[in-house]
C-alpha cells in the first residue's frame, strides 16, 4: 500500500511561499546573474596607442598620506600614452599636502588642487570631487580613491578600451585585498555579492550603479547632468546615485578583465566595517523606483526563502520536501556563484558563501532599515 503524504493547510501555505520565493530567486540567478557567471569577453583587439583617448584620473583625498604613499605610484606609472592624475587635497591636516606637492614637481602629469577650508553646506566628498572633475582637461574620466591600487599597469587601457562612440559610462569592479581573518572574508564576500548584482544587471542592459573605487564616465555627461546637484545633501552616493541617474541601456559598458580591477584596503574592525556598510546602504532609498523594486524583490525573496525553510525544519512540517527545495536551489546558485567567484578572482569565497549566506541574508535588511532611519552625516 502506497503512503501518500498528507498536506495540512499550514503545510500547503508554507510550501507555496517557499516555492514562490525559490522560483523568484532562480529567475534572478538564471536570467541575470548567469550573464556575469558565463560572460565571454569580446575578442581582444590590440588598439593602436594613437586611437586610445586621453584620460583624466580624478580623486579626492583627505588625510590620506599613508594611502597615497602606498598607492599613488601605481597610478602615476600606468602604461598609457596620454593621461593625467588630478587629486583634490580636501582640508588635510597630515602630510598629504606636502607629499602631493613634492610628487607634482617630479611628475608633470600630476595636478594637485587644494581646498583649505571646509564648506559647511557641502557634506562628503562630492564637492571636492566636482572641483577635480571640472579641473580635468580630458573628456574621459577615471575615478578612484586614495586607498585603492590598480591590479596592473594596464588599468587605464582596459577601462578606456571599453569606450565606443555611444559609450558614456564604463563600470568596473573594485574588490578588497585578501587578508587573514573572518572579517576580511565577510568584506570580500559582500563585495562579490554586490558586484554580482550591479555587473549582471549592467550586462543585461539595466545598469543602476557603479563603485567609486573603479568607475569611468565622460566629463560632458557629468556637466550635462549638473554633476551631483540633485543629491548634494546626501553624504554618500557620488558613485551609485550619479550612475543611477544617468545610466542607460545604450550608454553603459562593463570592464571585466582582471587587469582592470582596482583593489581597496579593507576595514580591520567590525565597527568601522559596519559604519562603512551603513553609509553605502543609505543611498538605496534614493534609487529610481524600478531599481528599488528590482533589488527589493530579490532581497525580499532571499529573506522569505530562508525564513520559510528554517520554519518548516523547526516545526517539522514536510522537512524532506523543504530540504529537497533547498538542495535544488543551492545547486543552481552554487554553480552560478562558483563561476562568478572565479571570474572576480575570488574562488576561495565559494565555500564561505555557503556557510555565511543565511546570516548575511537575514542581517543585511536590518542594516538597511537602521541606515535609512539613522543616516551617517559625514564622509570619513
């Protein structure tokens, strides 16, 4: 005699919710994230130096002496025929100013602009960055931060070669340096998960953000859209809010060669990382409605999936079916994430992702809510 499992109304409701969340998540993975996972770059063609556009690297620096000593030489010594480095020294009180002036005497393609006094009506680095952009002499801008170092001396070339006649934005990837410890693994994992979303959506012709550590756009695009004027009052968002405002399906390209990556110094304490993460999350509520819906549905589906799965196990409601659904979902996401981690040069994070995902998925929404209610006021 065959035993047919009996589904109570509660079991049917929980299974329906779990199944719906799983279907939505798999749609994101197969329709969007697989684009990054299985991306095949176009055939590399050697671009004659005469065809490479002049580039201006722009950054704002405040009390960044040690980071500049470590990272600025990698910018000044890029293998590129025509470029300048524009650095805005924003009210620094350490040796930043003297170091930059010394280097400016040694490198003709380094331009230093100093802001001596803080302007109370401007928050964050948007004002100094705007000054640097307007002072740049070239049309193609390449933005980064003082605590960042390109993965190679081909960084400018890889980013600039992505430009086509109709290209106005090139979105790059900014991973964090690999160091020992659980916190470092968490920071790098978070960077991969964020990149999996914004790079995949850009490849799907739905660009919505970039990261200021590695981002390029045309100066004319910045000026035409009046720069950061529409969100000057928000301390952060010089990268993602501006790209959210101006990116289109036809004007955005993605740079994915490992030589185009720019590595950042990761936070070394949980407190500083949480503050950094909260600052990044404050900008999400200012995105265009369709992007808030697109990203919100993905996050909500993740939370619902894990809550329903854990609830069914704890209450012993059709646990074998719940485990089967979990296994199928995990198998698909594992395959995609494996390829994503490999493409982003982070294969070691794959097993870590399996262990941390439930905690990451359930805690991140709390950060988002807290950050929206109590926003950090200053850029540091």
